[in-house]
C-alpha cells in the first residue's frame, strides 16, 4: 500500500553537478552491461553442460520459455509500478532477482553434473531457478529504460533508449570472454561470477543512482494495456522480432555442434566467438547508426529486418564457420537497430507519465519470442538444423513488409509535430525531475 504521509514528503536532493549526474547514468548503464553479459554467458555455456547432464535441445528451450512467460506476464506490471513508486527501487529488485537466479541456477547445474540429482527433479529445479529471472529480474529493465526516458526529450528519446541497448550489447560482447575466463575455475563458475557481479552492481545503484523527487500521487493512475491501439503496431513488431532474435540465441550452440561438426569441448569457444561478433556488430550499429546519425524509429524498424534477412540466410545456406559467423554479425547489426527502434516508437506514442508501462509492454513483446521459439525452433531443428533459420529469414521478410506498410510505423518520428504533442501531455506535476 502507498504511504500517504510520505509520498510527497521532501527527500534529500540528488546530485546537481554534471560530474555526479554522469556517474549516476554510468552506474545505470553498468547494470545493463551486467545483464548483457549474463545473457550471452548462459546461452554459450549451457548447451554443452546440458548435453553432459542429459538434457535435450527441446528441454533446454523450455527452460528459457518458462522464464520468458514470467517476464512477459510480470514485466509490464513492474514497469507500471515504477510509474507510481519510482524507478530506483525496481532497478534494485531487478538486479537482486538476476543475482539470485544466476547463483541458484549455477548451483542446480552443479548438482546435476555431480550426479546428486537427475531426471525430472533436476529439470524442475533448473526451470524454477531460471524462472526467478523472469519473475524478479524483469523488474529492472523497464524501470531502467523509463529512468532514461524520463530524462530525455522526444527528439533525444531514441538515442537515450539506445544508450541502454548499447550498454546491454557491450555486455553481450564481453560475456563469452568473461565466461571463458571464469570457466577455468570450473564449468559452472561463470554463473556464480555473474551473480557476484550483479550483486555488486546493485550496491553501486543503491549508492550512486539518485531519484531527486518521489512520484506525485495522482487521482487516477494511467492504465496502459496490451490492447492499447497506440502501442499495438510496435508490440506486433516487437513480438515478431523477439521470435526472430530468440531462435538463433537458443539454437546456435547446438547448431555449431550438429551442423558444423564441432565437439562439445570446442563448440563453446567458437560459439562464444560468434556471439561476441554478433554483440559487437549490435554495439556498433547502435553507436554509429542510432547515436551518431540519430535515425528515426521508423527507419530503424525498416533497416533492421533487411539486415537480418541477409544474415540468417547466410547461416542456413552454408556449413562453413566463416560465413556462419558473418551471418551472425549481420543479424546482430540488425538486432541492434530493431530494439531501440520499436522501443523508442512505443515510448513516443504515449504520454510522459505512461513511460514505465509502455516500455514494460514493449520489452514483454520482445521477450514473448522466447515463449514461442522453443516450441517452433526445436521442432524444426529435429527435422533439420537449418530449418529454424529458414523460418527466421521468412519472418524477417514479413517484418520488413509490415514496417513498410504500417502507417503507425511510418509516423514513428520524433521530429513530427504530433509526436512532440503527445510527449507534452503531462500531469500537473511530472513524476520525475
């Protein structure tokens, strides 16, 4: 329950110097780096370990699917809560859930490798500990992006949200190397190392990230729903992109083993190289295309699927390592444009006091890909390892057609007068200063 006597009470002011504000944003983005590292570590390290404890590709996909279901269901709720109660508490909750999930998931894998637990009990434990990430860790991302959206104008919104994506992509690039270094200690050490790093990031956020004013209590809180017509085109795009993005992430570790003929000992290192190349391409696309050229969301949503079409086609058309990694790079470059594109478009389509809810829904649309993809991808993978990538190429083509035909996507430009009008529709006192 809200505490009516304290919601509008004065609080100590946050940092007022440019240096302290820069430190605060750097800490926020460092948390995004940590999240990106955690994702690529899991997807590069888990497939060989799963083979060692007797899990099929489909069961591994289901582990991520259950976590994604939790993320999709709870992410918008966390985002809406941050609209009403402030961003910082939910950033801390998200980092805490991330640390807890990584530590318990690593412990579960360790128990399986030791033979102390096996079969369905082990599998249920893995599902539960990974699902904690979706249940609790999903609080952090919408709150962090909304924190940035609160502090950027409509014209700067895409670049502001892209800064979060850049940080996440940088972490994704570092993750495999960090995991390989930690794996020298032991096969599950990367999970525990990430848990410690996430906990340290939580401490840094607690100390250095300010919120200078508490949310203002409003007579009627805004209700942004899944059926909101303003958001629908961008949520559709996000869902399609989520599927296209999730299928390679979930299958590429097995693809290197089965299609390229690599051993379970060699595959993790080369999968790491591919994921790092993809993450580096994503990072460069956001730094150069999004940040420097500041393209409108509508252009990003049209360029991204075209790049993904070419990249994923390269993956399934050849069984050679070089072209496959180059295809991953092109796909990563496209993904680096897609996420800030549809997220910024969703942010621009709602008012200033609806940012957390809108970004939470946009994130959930992307995360929904991890619900759909295991059911489809691994069924196709059983037919042929190339089949999932033929599907993603086709879906990317459909996304391109949708982005070209949609009037809402065509209007997703912060320079348009109607976009600026939406952003100035604030309550009497804006929730964040």
